C-alpha cells in the first residue's frame, strides 16, 4: 500500500475517533431514604423496598418494589427511567446489598453494588414484620458493564410496580 494512502487512512481514523464524544465509563449515584419491610407469614417471607436515587441522569428518582421473594434474584425498574435495581439479603435478613443498573445508551449497561447501612431495624410486637431504614445517605460508583445483548435486562424480568411482568433468572454475574 502506498505510504500516502496509509497516512490518509490513519488521519480519517483519528478524525472519526475525536468527532464522536465518548460516554462516561462510570457514574456516582446517591441512595437516600432506603427502607425495607419484611413480612413473615405462613412460613414464607416477602419483602418491600423503597429508596430515592440521585444520579447524573436522575434527580430524586423513586425506586420501589413490593411483594418481593427475599431468596430470589430479580431486577426491578425505577419508574419509567433507565435505572434498575436488585437487592440481595443476608441469611439473617438484616444486611442488604443493593445493585444499581443504568443503561445510558443502547450499547452498554453499567452497574455497581454496595451494602446499605441499616442500623435501625425494628421488629413488630407480634414478630411478623421487620422494618429497616437507612442510616445516613450513601454513594455508589457504577463502573462495571455488560454489553446490552447480554445485560441483566435480557436475563431477568422487569418486575415492579409499573409492569407486573415476571420471568426467571437464567444467569447471575
């Protein structure tokens, strides 16, 4: 190949790379007002979660899910936004690991996770309901990613207050 053609090709590649701005590879979100309510009835436990999320693309976004199976991994929508969440509990159901997903573009879904400090857990007098609330605000860095074709969106149903659809999880990262 002629050296002039190689230089022209390299110049075109550099120009196209600088012409398209890159999306940030991470995002920091704040989680506030996290509350979990676990109801034990008839040998089964169900959970409800509520919190507000503040991120680069969302301000005071409410995220909530009710009637969750505490032993099953599912992903829930935060309203009509591109943010989603999953919650993992410990065996004694007193520790919560919150995973946040964000799909800023059609190519990559970012996610991050952290433990929510819930130092204020109260059991009702009859012992059937455990209510835990967040102890101060927290921030979380969303810096892991999936290609959109293999993202959790393709593997897990969006079960939440907005849509009621439910599917089984096929793979957990």
